């Protein structure tokens, strides 16, 4: 189900390509963080969309899936040259309480950028306007739409739409307000209708991106390595529309080649709504493979 975040990032409709769910988005300056390069979490909405659809294909009748945990491990820096970034996801397991999917993120040349995983938790709350949610065996796609493989095979034509946002950087795209703090950084954003999921809570992919954005700001201020190596984000509680969550990043380790940041997201300042761990490394050199 497309929401404001997918439109904001220019993410295509998720299509079925055999057992995989494929979606794409444009890279560009709008993905860059305060260190001048895209944090890995900038693909948060893309992977949440692709992985989430894969999980939903095997959901129990009359239940919906919400993110319990999303993880990303990067092997190459994200591009920011306007070329497409593609996510492919596959359903792995569906139990009575949760579902699980895993996938990959590649660049326009098919080179591996990252692997990703999502644990989804079944809930009885359904999106407004959806009277019931039954088992699905096919990914949502419009009539006569090309398959994902056909769309990706066309020169310079990944699944559409792929209109690049005009925002100058990721903070502006998210509407985030960043500031340094003692030993870290802090980010706030308004949970407006443009950044929520179908249930009216802050989109898991937006949260994922914001966690890595504030982590990059914290390590840049501390003089540590700023390129994302891995992200683990757990979602113990939802962040409702109309709130202003605070993302507090604390640098746990600042080495020469390795950095570790913990991010805690609160609304009331007490109970964590989201907890994340971000590991970073030295930025890739131009020409590295």
C-alpha cells in the first residue's frame, strides 16, 4: 500500500518477479547526510516497502504486519549520482505471531550494495478503508503492468515512478531538525500525514533513515568514521501521528576505522519507541569495488 513516504522518495510500485518482490528508487543529493555522503539508512523506506510486501504475501487472514525489527548490512556505499537503487526481497517464514523476509539492495549495474532483513509482527488493527485483510499470493500490481524483470531490463527504466526529490539533502527531505549534543547528536521531526504508514504511525522506513542520519551527525561531530556498515533498528512501540519524536544518538565507540552509535527514540522522554545500533567504517575511496 503506497503512502506518503514512498511518494516522497520516488519509490516504484513493488512488483512480483518470480518469488521476489522488487522496488526501486532514485539516488541523488537528496540522500546525503551531514557528512556529505548518503547514510545507509537512506534506503529505509525502499527496503521497508519491499520487505514488508514480501511478508504480507503470507499474512494470516484479517491481520496486518508492522515492523518489529529491520536490519541492513552494507558492502558498498550508496550512490548519490541519480542512478536507481533496487531492492529485491523474498518471503522466508510466516508463523502465528510474526513473519520474516530477507533481501538485497543493488545499484543500476547490479552490484551488491547491501543485504537486508525484516521481522514483521501481526496486529489486528487494519488500515482505514480496508474492511478485511485476507491471505495474498500475488504482489499488488496494476492490470497489464510489466513484470519487474521486464521493467528492470529496459535501458534506463527501472520500475516507475522514479522522480528524484528536489530536497537538497536527507534532513530536508525528512523535515528533520538536527543539532549536536554532548557526546552525540539529536534529531526531531514532526509526524505529519506525509511520513506515516497506513496505520497512521511514523513509517518504519522513515524512522530507519532518521536513526542513521542522526548517527552520522553524531560521528561527524566526534571526528569518527561516518560511512554506514550496518544498522539494526527495533520498534517496540509505535510513534503516532501528531507527535514530535526525539532521536537521541550517543557515540559508544569512536575509533579510527570503526564507530558505534546507539539511538534511542522517545516521545514522552521515558519509554523507548525505537532503539537502534549503527556501526560505521571509513568511507570508500573513489574507484573501490
